[in-house]
C-alpha cells in the first residue's frame, strides 16, 4: 500500500526588512534615499493555518505577501518555507488569489484548466476541473466567458481556479473587495468552509476587521509604515462565529478598531 505524504507548508519570516528607493521629487538629489516599508518582521505561519492580516492602507501588507510568494526580494532578513529560503516565485505550491485573475478570452472551464495544464491523465484532469467548478456552485456555467458572469460568480470562478491548482499555500490579497454586502458574506462563508475542508495554509489580507474575526485562526495587525507587527492574536473560538454574541470577539473587535485609529467600533 502506498504511503500518503502530506506536503507541509510552514512559513517562517525572520528579521525581515524591506525598503524601496524614494522617487519623490524633493529627494531626487539624494539619489539613494530609501523608504522603509517593513521593519523587523518576525512571523511564523503553521501548516494549515488561516491567518488574517490587517493594517492601515499603504503600510506594506501586499509587499509582505509579495515577498512570501517570491515576487519581491527582502532588503534584509529571510522568508523560509519548510526551512528553504525563497529565491523566486513558486507557482507550483503558492497560489496568489487576485481579483480579475481570469483571462477574458477563455471560458470558466478553460480558466480553471489553466492551473492543471501540467496533468497528463485527461480523465483525472477533467474530473479535477469539474469538481472545482461544482464546489463553487458554477455547474452549468462552464462555457460562459467572464463577461457573462455576475460579480459574485466571477469571484467564485477565480476561487475555483486558485483551488484547482491544489497549492500548499493560498495567498489572498483583499479577496472580497468590490463585492456587494450579501455576496461578500456568502463568498467569505465559502472560503471558511473550503478551508475547513482542505486545511491549506491560507494568508488573507483584508481591510475588514469582521472578515478577520470571522475567518482567522489567528489575526495579525500591522502598524503604519514602516510596518511592524502591532498585535498577534490566536482565536480559539470555534466556527461558525457570531460577532454579536461572543464576548472575546467583541472585545478584540473594539481593540483592533482603536488600534487602527477609530475610537468607537461601528
Ligand atoms: N515596487 C515598488 N516600488 C516602490 N515603492 C513601492 C513598491 N511597491 C510598494 N511600494 C510602496 O510600499 C508601500 C506599501 O505598499 P503596499 O502595497 O505593500 O501597501 P498595502 O498595505 O498593501 O496598502 P493597501 O492596504 O492600500 O493595499 C507604499 O508606500 C508603496 O508606495
Ligand atoms: Mg495592498
């Protein structure tokens, strides 16, 4: 009997600093003046964990995700995945979920198929594609093009495409932006259910504190730029979560609002 080997995805961020060249006009004379974006970040993400990252706009959240995905290099410090330093994009085991990630000239089926084009067994490949389309409830829309879908359906198709790749780590940068209230809630619920089912390491950057409280196994709040970790809180409450009734979540919600510069929670 074959042994099932579960590929781990443990991410370790060590003394990470990132700065960019300052291109503002008043610093043009000092040619190598740099803007510090991330300062001494030390974080670990456990295999299978869902971590939500909050922080003010422009503080460096997307930059942090880009370095984990290998799209950007640290100025100093390291990002290790299972002990190995990252030296470039690793599309085989990290998938970055981005809004507008579908190719407009391809159908839903073809877009989802893109992530599994390396599979040689046609039957297995087609099953994988169909299973993921079914999972996001787009059965019957396989041959629709992106412009023929609603906003929520588009987002579900993007999710199917991300998951069909079967990545060890899923990185989501503001996955619900631009969705209406109800679709946002529904798709958030789907992401939580999907995570319960497949238990992939999932990093979600969001501006919505309630998203983080509903979804995260852990919440990280970053400070203004240069971003440092301001708060790291594990949530030991089960799911589904009720923000109106859970005292711990309510108190944490107020604390995070205050931390992000809003004196009363809405
Ligand atoms: N390639 C780049 N070159 C120069 N500066 C950059 C680059 N990428 C990001 N920055 C700067 O780094 C800072 C952080 O940007 P980043 O996109 O990480 O912020 P963010 O926290 O994701 O913001 P938001 O919440 O608005 O998406 C910004 O000041 C931005 O101008
Ligand atoms: Mg961003």
